[in-house]
C-alpha cells in the first residue's frame, strides 16, 4: 500500500512550477483550437469536413489536457496523460497526412504541417507535457 | 480601422520588450518582483485601451466583414494579460516570469490577427 500522503504530495507538484506554465500554454491552445473549429464548422463545414472535424478533435484534446493539469492529482494526471498521448499521435499523423495528401486537407487545422502555422509549438508541446507527467509519476512511498 | 494605428504599434513594441525582459528574468531563475507584476499590469492596461478603442471603432465607421471572429479576438486579447498575471502571481518562482514572457510573446500575435481581420471589410 503506498503512503497516501507521499503520493498526494508528488501529484500536487504536477500543478506547480513548469506545470503552471503548461496549464497556461495548453489553455491558450484549447481556446484557439476550439474557436477555430467552431468558426470553421459554423461557417463553411462542407468545404473540408475531415479537416474541420480534426480541428474540433484537437480543440477537445487541448481542453482535456488543460483540465487534467488544472485538476491535478492522480485523476488529473490520468486525463492529462491520455490527452497528451492523443495530441502527440494527432500532430504526427495529421502533420504527415497534411503534407502527403493535400487534397484531403485543403484547409488548415492546428496540427497541419506539424503545426507550422503556430510556430511548431503544437509539435513540441506534447513532448514537454509527457516529459512533465513522466517526471511527476506517482512513486511508491519509502517505508 | 483603429487597430491599425500607432497605439497597436506601441502595444506590440512594449509587449516584445517586456517578453525579452521576462524571459531573461526566468532564465536567471528570478521570481516575478513587484515591478515585474506592475509592468505586466501596465501592459494589460495598454491592451485594454487598444481594445476599447477598437470596440468604439465598431460603432463608428466600417466594420470588419468577420465581426464575430473580430469580437472573439477582442475578448481574448483583453482577457489575456489579466489571466497571465493571475497565474504568475500563484507561481512565485522563475516559472511565473516564464508565464509572463509567453503571454508577452502571444499578445503581439493577437494584435496582428486583429489587424488582419480588421483589414478585410465587407463591401
């Protein structure tokens, strides 16, 4: 049985320090990706349905990651871990497809061309996020 | 459009100078001082003036053809510095200065986007 106090302390650190910087950056991307998807789907969904649905997915993933980092604890960590993993897969897959198959991606998403429209931050962010979550994995208490 | 005036240029330059300052402070492992927080608050005030001028411009002259997006960016822009300041105050370490530095890098992008959207006006 791990000592509850020690585990909670390790998890609490997830929300402080660099964790708070990540919270801020993920929050910015949650807002921009969701707003972008909202405008795209609301005004010209028929033009590129696949790209716009991916925009919406990206927005949801960023919202989930932001929420996970804000909640903290083992539950928040699990949410953040899941969303950062989907985010990494998303930016790699969508980034590759958007270069290989321009026809399927006539309009940009946050993840198009590995996030070049956003200074490649979407490509770097999941690595930093996963590294941070890995550094603050819950450890067994020393008894 | 008002967002293309000298006030925008001043805001962008001030934000970039402060970004360099905050990133330097973070690199030197300094927590935000009172002066740092005050500087960020003053930049927030400058941005608020810019947004108010832009909102007044909406009711007096040509409107951007994408008014909804423009309004969304205006809300984001005016809220941006206060949110960063709130988070930075909770983080009295070098990371607090990094939050302020990132905010000061994003603000010019927001102002440039406002200018882009404002420059497209409906017939």
